[in-house]
């Protein structure tokens, strides 16, 4: 008789906060070690690389400004998808919702730029929120009406709106004075004003919007009736129906808010750092936001912290490419290794791997 070992995965019981934090710290250490091994195989000193990444993101006021600029859209998009995820509605369409908001804001920036700056920017923001929200309500309506899969629906909408920007850039909104296909630059009144960020310097006003939305989402989820309703729908939709909650209305309302925040991100990007409508207005932030939201366990405060760490890593990797002549693909692999290890840590917080011995 011979014996074999069989592995199995089981859910953990109650895990204390101390154990959670310990596992996350160990996952971060494992990520740094794995990344260091990868860098050693490439012939680089990992300590020098990591030091350069921190230096590139935080050493000077100018670099801190760039890090904050990267953090603003990441944090806001993560807050947006968190509302939907809390309801167990898998909004993978933040990329498209950012684009929808950017298009709406750009329309007013190009064709109604005679308005005073304050009024114009307010109209652009409202238009971006409404357009992004309505774009996000499409999959929500089909989900509640026909039971469609929201993951595939929201994902496919990303490509539709993305190619629509390409059409505008190469067609009706193309800059006639440009040498290549591009939209015109925004006039001054359609650009976000700069506001001093303590310890960083002048950053566009989007950082204030980020903190306002962060506080609003925190209180909305924790202290409002609507936040309680979407949480109940996420935990058990049948319980919500039994309690008399208007489930369809809650889904539509929450998706409008979720996508509306993402649409606002599009306005902040085109009126802030980009100053024009481009194909790269979303730039993968919608997908990164999914990882940030889950790593933060759908906590608004955690989202702010993880978004900052992601921004430091992204800005630091660009510095690493410049100083060490490392290709962009290598720095993306390094980011992927670190992210994979951290996500693996989240798995072991919720599950355990065991083995059982069986006789062959």
C-alpha cells in the first residue's frame, strides 16, 4: 500500500486584526524579496533600485507633485467602483465611464469656452458626472431587466467609447492646425486652477475634489440609508427583497453614482494634466482601480493609502527606467510581481491550504 497526499483549500474562521496586518506585512516583504530576486537576475542591485524608486517619487517637491497627480484619478476611480462592488455589481467598465465623462467635459471646453472659468468648469464637471453615470446605468438596466452579465457588459462598453474618442480625434474634433491627428488644447478658462497642497506645492484642484469625494463615500456607506440598502443588496438580494427594499432602483442608483464618480475623473484628467481629449485619458486606471479596491477591502480610507502606494510605485518605476536604462516592460513586470504577491497575501487571509493523507 502506498500513501498519497492531497491538498485542499478551506475557508479560515475568524481572523483577528493583528493576524490580518501580520499577513499583509509578510506579503509586502515577500513581494519586495521576489522583486529583488527578479532584479538580481537582470544584473541590478535591488537596494539601489528600490531606493531610486522612493527617490523618484518623493525626494523633491516636483516629484511629489507628480505622485499626487497620479494618485488623484486612481483614488477617485477606486472609490467609484467600490460603490458598485459593495453591492456585488462587478463594474469593470470604469475605463469607459472615464472616457464618457472626458468626452462630455471636452464638448463644453471646445464649444462653450466663452463662459467664465468658474461656470465653465462647473458645467464640465456636472456634464461628466451625468454622462458617466448614464453610461454606467446601461449595464445596470440590462442587468435588472434581462439578467445580463454585468462583467462582460461593462467590459465591452469600454471598447465602444474608447474607439469613439479615436473617431472624434481623427474626425470632427481634430485640430485643423495640428500636424497629426489630435484634438486642440483647452483654452485657459477650461483648465483646472492650481491649489497649494501642503508639503507638495501647487497641484490642480482635483486633489481637493478627491478628499471631498473620499469623505462623502465614507459617510454614504456607513451612515446613510442608501448606503445601508446597497450593502444589504450586496450581502443577500433575497433578504433585501423580503425587507421591502426596491432592489432595481437601488442597483440603478448605485451604478449611476459609481459611474458618475468615474466620469468626473475623466473631466479632471482632460481639464487638469492632459489639457485636451486624448485616447489615453483612462490609461488603464479603471482596471488598476479594481485591484486597489479589493486590496483595500472596499474601505475608503484604505483606498486612499493603497492609491498613494500605487502612485509611488508607478512614479518610482519611471525614475528607475531613466536612471538604470531599464525598459518599460521590465518595470511593469516588477510591478506585476509585487502586485501578485500582495494579492496572494489577501488570499491567505481568507483561506488556508491543508493536506490529507490517503492510501492508494
